[in-house]
């Protein structure tokens, strides 16, 4: 091994104190905590003689910055088969500025040996990768500010890696994730909601072959570093995001509730298009709370509805469930789940939605939530989520099922009661027969029967929904975009992307409906009328009911009851003893009702009603049985109702809803006329005339009252400018949930239990089946014994 040549400049008179980073390895590789990780791309032309001594060429080389020296040495190491890293930094004790820097071989030094951790347990040691190599390059700062190479040792005590595909694996050469380009791409993918593992795949697909693959950990580190830049500024970024949105969406509503110390307590927001959608689809709202969607663990509470198309992400196989496409009306991040918090949220939701109450709301059985609904939405029908009820049934009814063999059948009969009379009578039988106590869970459910029992909910429209699964599907959608480390300012951005994704799906369905014709199963005009009016997905639902009416029910004859115009219709395909009562009248218009109440709750006629109408020779589907919300025209409908003319005269002069609708119509008019100069000129002339009329009015509305009538969202940051906006001190506390607990997942999202295909056991697969391994060993031993016996013979 040839002797390395060394050269040192004369020491300066200035006292220097070395500032040395501890040479401790914390991972499988030979890494250390560097003073700086930022490296600039600097093109250095390296020309070396294959057989010559390169030391003399490198000693005395001058660089403008340490980064240039690092890049030069790194390029040199790539050509010679090793990697490098930053080592010691010497600083001036008076100015604290770097004076001297060392770059060493990646195998320099030895890993510190520490066999036990702080608790005395033996630590698992990784393989040693350092060999004490002395190869290094040192640069010293000159009086002119440039950096001189004054020491260079090119002697290695280990084998060099000469294969380019292996050399690039060294950390100093695998630096794409530390480049400006690499960081920018990863941050963009992270903001789009991709996970580090997904970012890794995307980046490795895009990069060229001469760049080393990035790992999931490197992507995670880049995202973590980016988040640190916003640490302590998350709420500021959130408010700025909302304020920027108001510049392009004048109907944006948001409010941030701050504590006396300036910490965020509750946040609520909704954009103009969602507010407009609520005015058309406010008949039923789903409200649910989910967890672990942001770093502060503030519960996320979306208000969700259902529109005219069927959902693609929510595939519930419930009988006659319409599966309408979900829509986000608004979102909120809450401090806790107390009654006063829900009251604050519901009041702002009501104010945001022009004081228009939802007709029905579906939630879980949270008492604080229920009390707030009673206070803020007194006229809204409140329904409990049936999935949550079934989940609690398993827990609370287990003791009764074990004691009484017929309890489960009796309970099912009670829950599925068709009428209030049947429900009450069955309850009395159960209460007496099974000695149900007044303070047990099932008695408590009886006391709250108006919120969940079907006989008490037949008169209210729920768009086919019985659970908060609508909200659960929204939450599961967010699971791909946010996690427990998501910052608040990132969360609202991801929320906007979720909303845009839903709207894009709606527009796709609109396009497919407008550019296709329905395939009819019959030549009857009732089905033809439905195909013309309904969206394509809703027509599929109607077609299923119609097909049932003309096939499975076609062999029945109407059984007339003692009451006039009342008939019994049997479902022979299901149960010959199961009948529905259908009332049919035809005076000025067709009136048909069924005891199943499908139209009242789902908004579409059931097969029993359609069967009676067909038998009574009704030739056209009555228009009053086609709900506008299930048609394509609801999105474009204009008129006195949609522009709020009926609410113009109130105590404030003009309602917020009227102003909202007029402004929306004005915006639509400009958009539709923008390509016609003559139409724009006509519109401008009309506006000038109107402005002149307003100028001649004797009474002027004060600007303060006018601004109040717009009902725009106001952040309390604006109302209290003396307060500084701060991020929350730590995670919020939810109701008795473990700190690592997330929201309750519905059956749609529950992970499938692992089942072994070999022994049919649960909890493992065939690859790890102990019974399979044991049988294999036994079979192997049997084969070896047989082979040995054959060999002896």
C-alpha cells in the first residue's frame, strides 16, 4: 500500500476550538448527525490519471464554498468506489464561524459499543460496517473567504466497490432525496395525500437510471422536515388558507373559535357550492365524529348528505338501500365532544346554511350530541344509526340470549314490527315474559324508540339511509389523505381535495346520464317515463322495483279488503304469509300508498304500489311521485323557490339566502354571457340603470347592516386582533378513548379475519400454519424412512 502524501498549512495565531459531532451510528448504515444536510448541485470536472498519483492534483485545490468541496469529493469517491460523509467542523471561538471542515470515508472510525440500554436490557447490535478507514479530505478557510484543500489521504483499509450499481448504494451518492428537485417532488406528492411508500414508488418510476432509488424512510424524513418548517404556524396557515379561498369564493364561510390565550378551540367551514347544495338536499343530513385525522387529535366532524347519483365507494348490500352519492356540506374540527361544543357547532352550521333546518339528521347515540340537537334543531327528526345499535345489541343482549332460547327470535320480531301497535304489543310481551328491568339497556332503547324504531320513522324522508355509513365512507376516503401527523393547515387542503373529488364524480355521472339512454325491461309507459326523468343510477333502482312488480308479483290477484280502494299484495317469492296493504285512489290524480312506506322514506315507489298501478291500468308514472332530488334537473333548477323570493320581506329587509341566490344567479349570468360582447353590453347597461335607481333612493341602507345581511363567516381572529394566534399545546382529550384509539370502523371497513386455507383456522394463513408444517415434517420423515427401507432391500 503506497504511502499517502500529506500537506498542512501553517496554523494561524487565532485560538480555535473544535466543534465535533459525536461519531455515533443510529441505524444500519454508518451515519452521523451532520451540521448541515443541504448540498448544492455543483458541476466539477474530475480528470484523473489511471496510474498517476491523484493526491498532488487535489492538494491545494480551492473552492468557493464547502458544499462545492463536498460535491467534488463525493464525485471523486463515486469514481473510485467508496462513499463519504461529513465529519468534524472546527469553529472560531470568538466569531463561532466554521474555520475548518473534514470529509471522511464512510467507513472511517468505529461504532461505539454499548451493550445495554438505560434499563439494563441487552441491546440488539447491528452488523459492523466501519473499519477505521483513514481516507479523508480537509479544507481550511482562507483570508479571502475561499476554502483550500490542505490535507488529503487516499489510503483505504477496505475493499473498494467498483460496480456502479453498487457504488450508488452508498448514502452520499443516494442523495436525490436531499436535492431541491427531489424534496420538491416528494413534498408535492405528500400534499396530494400520498403515503411515503406510495411516494417512493412514484419517484423511483420518474427518476433516471443513474440516480439511486429512494426509500420510504427517506420520503418520510423529507415530509417530516417540511412539517417542521410550519411548526407553531399551523393555525396561521389554516386561517390564511381560508382567507385566500374567500378571494375566489365570496360565499366561503368559516369561523375559528379561539380561547382567551389565542389557542384554537373549534373550527368550522363550508364553501359556497356546498352551501348551495345544502339548499337542494337538506332533507336529510348525516353527522358523525371521527378521530386521529390530525396531529392535535382534534375530532373531525363532517356534515354529509346524499345527492341524485349512487355512490361508487359505499357498497352496502342493504335491502332497497338507494346508495346515493355522498356530498360534503361542511366540516369542523372540535376541541371535545361536550354538549356546549356541539351547540356551538350546530348554531354556526345553521347560520352558515341561511337558518334552514335539516328535515332529518342521522347520528350515533351520543347523549351530548342528542341534547344539542334538541336545543338547536328542535323541529328536526333525529334518527339513531342502526349499525351502532346492532353493534351494542351484541354486547347487551348476550345474557338474555344465553338464558332464553327464544329471546333472539322474539327480539327480532319486536325490532322488525311493521306498525306502532304491533311494536307496543310485542314489547309488553317481552317485558313480562323475560322480566326486563326498567334500568336495563333494552328498556332504555324502548324509551328512545322514536329515534330508531321503523314504525315511528315511516313518515319522514331519509333518502334510503339508516346508518351513519354515509359519513363513514367520507371518513374512509380521508384515511387515504390524512393521518395522526397531518397538520391543521394541511388538513383543510386535503378536505378541499376530497370535496373536489366528490364533485368530479358527480359531473361524471351527469355526463353519463345526459349522453346515454335507459334500457327498458318492458314497453309499459310507466317505465318509459321513469327512464326519461331519473338519473341513470336511480333508474336502475326503480327498474329493480318495476321488474319485481311485473314478474314476482304478476301471478297474484289483488285481494280487496273491507275498506274502500284498499288491497292486499303478497310477496309470494319471499313468504306466502307476508302481505302489504296498498291504498289506491284515482280522482283528479293518482294517489297510492303502501304500508312498507318506501316512497315516504326513500323517495321512490315500491314494487307493491307499482303492481297495483299496473293492475289498475295507470298509463303514466304520476309526476308528483318523481322527486326532483333524484333527477338531473335539480342541479340547474331556477325559480322563485331557489332564489328565495318568498323570504325577501323579513325583519332585516332581505334574507341572507335571497342575497346568496341572487348573487349566484348573477355570477351564472356573467359566465354564460362572457363569450358574447353584445350580451355583456346589454347586461352592463341594465346594471348601470339599476345603479342609477339605487342612487336616487331616499333611504340608504347602512354599510354595517348590509354586511351583516350577507351572513359571511367571520373568524374571531378578526374580531380580536389584540390576541396572538397560537397552535394548541397538545392533543385534545376525547371521551374516555385510549390515546391511540381511532374512530369506530363500520363493517364496510373492518379488516377481514385471516383464515387458513389448510386447517380453516382463524388468525393465520397457510404459509404460517403450524399444523401444515407438522404434517409436512411427518410426511418428509415417512418418505425418508421408506427410502431407507428401499435402499436396504
